C-alpha cells in the first residue's frame, strides 16, 4: 500500500525546467500540498530552503552542477535530481542615432554617466 501511495505521489509532482538556469517551478496535483522544498549540493550541504505554498524558486544563485531537491508534503517526502546549468550572458545593445554608433548596454550606461557626471 505504501509503494502505491509513493508512486502516485511522485507522479503528482512536477519540477520544471530541469535542467534549470534561473528558476524552477513546482506543480502539484491530486490534493498534494508541498510544505517545504530543500536543495542539497553533492556534498549533502543544504544550499536552499523554501517554506511556502506557491512555488517559483529562484536558483540563479546556485553554481552549475547536480543537486538533490527534496520535496516535503502533507503526505510524504521525495527526493529528485536537479541540474543547474550555466546562464548565458546576453548583451543588450543601444544604437545612438546622434553618434551613429552602437554600444553594448553596459558600455552605454558608463558612457552616459560620464557625460552627465553621475556616479553609481
């Protein structure tokens, strides 16, 4: 009986996207209520812990690698593998019609601050 409950519980929970870069979403159905989410690194150290009922979890602070995510509910708790991938850096460009040049956003911010003598 316990194995049937466990099997049904595991299929009632989805973690996506996996692999993840910035955040993960956890959805539960069939009356399953997730009370806690804990993420452990490969050494077994707790690196993130959340206690709430709506689950969009920011994982952008985690280093790329393989983690274990533990979900505790009103019924049981399960553990699953979670993969965190490196985020791609995207450059945002700004076109200056006045100078007819293209700057990447970070350079433009510094350039415009220098023109206005602002300090950040």
